[in-house]
């Protein structure tokens, strides 16, 4: 399989995973009145998931 095709498959899998992680059912779990590090749990979850997604995309694109 060509390398660019494998990279596209990985990026597509990351996109689908990112959409699932930032979709309603999982966001509803963290939409509570609890605080993590002094911040609402939803904000911490959303920011951490977003940062992890960006880091995984960067790693995927760097591995060429």
C-alpha cells in the first residue's frame, strides 16, 4: 500500500474518532457540576480532547 494512502487512512480514522469523542453522548457525561483543576469538567474534557486530537494529527503527518 502506498505511504500516502496509509497516511490518509490514519487521518480519516483520527477524524472519525475526533468526531465521536466530541459528539453529544460523551460530552453529556462531562456536563456536570463538578470541577477539575478549578474549571468545569466539560471545559477541561473538551480542551484536552482537542489538544490530543491536534497532537495525534501532528504525529501522523510527521511520520512520513
